C-alpha cells in the first residue's frame, strides 16, 4: 500500500511540474543619454518606429525620472534597487567594498540568477561597456558587478577595447584626444561600422541561444548611442536633413544660482569654433545629429525585438526600454546632462509584459528608476528582497491611471525632489531652489524665498530619502 501511494504521489508531482508555467524571460534594453524625444512620447519629428511600436504594445511612463543625471549612479539604482554613490564609479565602489570582504546585497541580475535565471549582459549595462576596469576597461580581474552575470560580453571590433567603442565613431575611430574628434558625424556606412551594430549582432546571437535553454533568461543589452559623439550611418540622417526643428524651450542660462554647468563634456569635442548657445544654425545641426543617433539606436532595438519574436519567446518575455538619463539640447543654456533640471533627469521608460490588458496606454504617474527592481520581481513571480528601496509599478501597469509618487535625485553636490507640481533642489551648502511646474516659468524662476513653508515641507520629505543613500566607507 505504501508503495502504491508513493507511486501515486510521484506521478502527481510529475503532472504538476508538467503544468507549471515557465518563469517569464526578462529583456532590458538600456539606451545611453536618451531623453524622451520620441514620437511615442510626443515629439513628432523623431523617426523612432521600433520604439514607437513597443510603446503601442506596452505601457509608456511619460513621467519617469532617473535618480542621478550621469551613467554610473543612474545605472546603480536600476541594478542595485537602491540609491547609491553619486559618482560615475558608484558600481565600482560597491565591487571594491565587496572585494575587501564586506557584505553587500545582491544586484538585480544576481538576485534573478539565484532564482534560476541565466543572466547575460551585452554592451554598456554597468558604467563601463563590458563591465570591466583597467586603463582600457578590459581587465577581467576588475569587475564592476562580480557574481552577477553568467554571460558578460562586449564586442569591440575595430575599436579594439571597450573604452574605444564607448567613445567611438565609424570604422574604428577612437577618442584619444577629445578636441580632435568631431562632436557629430554622418558617414556612408553599415550599422556594424559603429559599435552598437556589433552589440546588436551579439545580442541577437545570444537571444537565439538563450531561447533554446531550459532556464529562463535575464538579458540586458546596453546601446551606446546617442551618447557623445553623435555619430550614425548616413541613412539615419536622411530623416532630418530638410525638417524645421521646434524652438529650444527656455534656452537662456539661469540668472540665479542653480545646477547649471558649462557643458564641459560636450565642449571637449571638436566644435569647429562654433557655439550652439549663440549660433542657432549650429545648434540645429547638433540637434539633428542627436536625432539621427536616436534613429540608429532605434533600428538596433528593432533587430533585437525581431530576434526575440523569431525565437518564439516574445509572448513569455518582460521587456523594458529604459533611458539611463536625459540630455539638454540647449535648454537652460546647457548641452549635456549632469544638472538637476527635468531635462537631465527625465528619460523614457516603456514596459511590456505577458498578458497585458492595457496595451498602448500612457501613464502620467511620477515614477523613478529605483522602482524597477521590485517591479521586475513582481512581474516574474519571484520574491522581492527586503533591501530594495523602490515601489513596484505593477499596479500602474494594470491601471495606468494610478498615481505615482514624488521622485528623488542627486549629484555629488546637491539633492532634489520632484512632485507633480514642484521641484526642490538643495545644494550641499544649504542653498535652495524651488520651481513650480504649474506656472509658465517652470524651472526658470526660483521661488524658494517666497514659499518658506513649502520649502520646509519638501525638505522634510527629501531628508528621509537622503538618509537612504548607500555609501561605501
């Protein structure tokens, strides 16, 4: 009798396992320096058909804000699920701390790896493409995210190393002396004559292999363009040659103290002795080349999504498109990121998951990058670790009209909190900026001196966030 029941239980367990659904795959596309300048986000002149198609299938978060306006710390919040150091070496700070024998909480891919996923990183996912340190960013003994990836790849082609590919133009041109590299470029070339074409080829290859594996996959692909310099094959510039661009909003440098800066990253390149702040024709040239770089990145996304569709795994895959921060194109007299204005912190976020019931909807909820770790856990049906600091967006995905929450951001020298109506910025010496987005002036008029009670209220909320920032001593 016991043998009979044992056999029955075994048969039933096999039957149950057979009916268990496979955990959903995860595909994350990170795009560097991508402001929400896309047709699906309301900018009609941008040619972004693949991103727009993804938006028509998923939910677009039009008020998504990153937590820091620079590559390293912004990616830290996504990959670690909490606020961290404000410098570009944020992820390396964590890995050094970990290498010294100190305990750190697992990263997002490490958490999914421990839950049965095969994790893969292609391109620029952490701050360095390929996730390695050293002079040329290719030292396998210096990992940004140890224990995180089963597969960690960065194809470099003619650029020879990740650092060359990061700041590369067509045909292997590598930035060595910044002033000798043109700030933009459009040449007759193939997609693979720029680094992102090779990253995309490798991503397609990995999707084909991962889709056949028994375990679900957690694949993150980091595209470099439209990061400086703004280079892309000539075909993508064709979309913009004869268009008239809209005017730059509030283009003047603020008269009051702010997080304005002199656009140093942009100005280190060859500008042909021109200045987009004073030369409107040159400003339009820069903007068009930035747009062409977006269209180039969009084409790479299309190839990746087609590979997923062809693999047969699209219907069981959570897809996230995420811009790692925004980028000023002349607003506030800035050409670059690194400020705490909306233009630096607001970036596109699109989420598509199996069995969505509100395809193509837009969410106006204010959300932040740190929310993505718990969101992915909930969508995947795996436990959300107690150390994450964000809020799951699954309710917003199911009901796009749901409210969001105030979002937090920081640089090495200042902190900010953004609500639907206000932005407050607190500098390290205590100086305050306060902006009212319900007014026409938006972030051009500092109202801090006129609204002391509101300042105190917002500072109390922000101070709680500041205490959450992870620091490695």
